[in-house]
C-alpha cells in the first residue's frame, strides 16, 4: 500500500561531508553579502528619510551605495542561496569542481564589496543589475557569474534522477533542478540580448536592455525556489500540507511553464524596442500568476495547522512572513501605472518575500549542517520584525508613489512638498530602519548557531 498524504515528508537532507561543506560555503557567502548590503542599506535609508537626510554630508555617495546594495542583496544573496539549494539536489562528490566554482563567486563578491572603498564610481541605475562603470566592478561581476555558471552546470549534470516511486523529497529536488534550468535560460537570454544590441549603444540604456530579459526570467527561478522552501517550512513547522509529491511537482512545472514563451519573445521583438520591454513586463506580471496553485496549497496548509513548538516556531514565522509580504508585493505589481516609487514598493515586497523564505531555509539548514541550535525566541521574532518593517517600508513607498515621488532619488531630488509625500516617505524610513534591525537580528541568529557545533 502507498503512503497516505499525512505520511509523506518534504525534507531537504544533507548527503555526506562533501555536500555539507559545499552547502555551508554557499550559505556563508550569502550571509557575507547580506552583512555588506546591510551596511550600505543604512546609508540608503538615512539618505531618504526626512529631516535626517540633511545631516548626511555625502549624499553624492547615494547612487554608488545603491548600486552595491542592490547587487549584494538582490543578485549575490539570492544566487548564493540558490547555489546552496542546487547543491541539495546533486549526486556524486566533485570537491575540486565545487571549490573552483565557489572560489570564483567569492572572489567576485569581494571585489564588488571593495569597489566603493577604492574610489570606483560612475553609477548607472539600470534595472536588475545596476552598474558601476569601472573595469574593477566588471571584473567582480564576471568572476561571480563564472562561479555561478560553473556550479549550475555541475548541478544540471549530476542532478538527482526522478524515479517511478516519487517521494516528497524527490519532488522538491526535481523542482530545484528546474530552477537551475530557469537560471540557465536567464543567462542565455542575457547573451542573446548582448548579441542583439547595437555596437554604438552604451551607458545606462545599454545595460537596461542587456539585463531586461534575463532579469525577468530569473525571477521565475527565485519564485520556484521560494515555493519549494515554503513546502519545506510548512512540512517542518507542523502544517498539514495535503498535496501528493506528484501533484507538487506538477505545480512546480506549471510555475515554470511561462518561460517557454521566451524564444518567441526574442524572435518577435527587437532587443531595443518598446515591444521587447513590454513583452517581458507582461510575462512577469501575468506569468507570475502560475505560482498561485502551489502558493494557495501552502496557504491552505496553515488553516488547520497545529500550534508550533520548538524549532517549528521560527520556521512557521518565516513561512507566514514570506507568504504575506510576497502576496502584498504581487498585488502592488498590478497597481503600477508610471515610473514612481510604487515600482520599488512592488519589487521590495516580492523580492523580500523571497529573501525571508531564504532566511527560513537558512534556519532550517543550520542545525542540519551540524551547527548549534538557534536561539528560539530571537529566531521566531526576527521574521516578523524584518517582514513587518519591510511592510511599513513598501506601504510608505506606495503611499508616496501615489503622490508622484520618483524612484532612485534622495534628498531634495525627491521633491517632498506636501504632508502626504513627507508622511509616506517618513513611514518608509521608519519601516526601513525596523527592517534593518530585523536583518541584523537574522545575522545574529545565524552567528549564534554557527559559532557552535552540534555533537554527533
């Protein structure tokens, strides 16, 4: 007889010492990127907060700090945790390959962090991967991308195979493999954009078009991994997740299906055309609805969930915070009607929803990687504090966006003339500072766990 749904376990196990070292290395790289991004985020929040912004003597540093903050917190953090996840779905020990991949990624991260402190400037505020126009910054990006690409190829070649008797773990590992394919498609899209751009084009518009297609595609990979983490957190925090492994995998495949339209979008529109930009915007806006079936199944599992105890408390907190913030970000995405700061309100909600899920995955993995127990109370409050601060942050942004405050500005350039605009940005600043505290608390929780080892 087959297992009942209640007997099915959705876990992501660690397989041996080599796998443990590899997952740990990528996890630490992600944490380092968050530490550095947090330093820059403090400067960013202060630079946009009414009354405080006038006390900062280096507002010209705003855009340089913004470039590095976004690169670390959106690109490197999310891809480093993605790489850790890919390691969980691989077979065969390839320690030399793993070390080479990680070394390239770590070197690139270090270079990017150092750039503002060695005088690298000339920021370009294009979407997805903002740029500092300097060979050193380019070298950092290329090195990090080489490490990710190498690890991605390794994960695809030595992936877990799907068997006829599909377990919950196997379904999740198959979903992780799909995310590697989505990331690969995103990289191919960037190459296709590069080949299709005019040789005479440069500056911000060049990088805007270069990363536009791939940047939209990789959001599907992040969302898919987030959904996998939601299932793991639901299962591990005492929720009653009712889907069978086969249906779970079907929903994961369904989430990725909109990406099959990408080749047609590239064939139908010139890279530099308005149609190209609109096509990928619509792909993410409406294709993103493909996450609803699995997302609703996870939400339904919370309805009759038993009260969490011990480790379940902070895993449940991460799940609730991620699900709620991602939903708010998704709703705001349908409210965008211009170039104001409703746009960053949307992607802060969506991206931070993914980030909180990855924080929850970190909490899940640390004890299983052999580190010490997490401080339960602190780990439980952290997702609520971080998520609550981000909620205030994006509501403040959306509020001010309704008054026409433009994105990617600071200080007097924001044009805060009325009470509504000032109040909205004040709420943004308050929420941002609370979320910075929540982010710092995450790093403290991780440090408290990683400074000790569980006895085997």
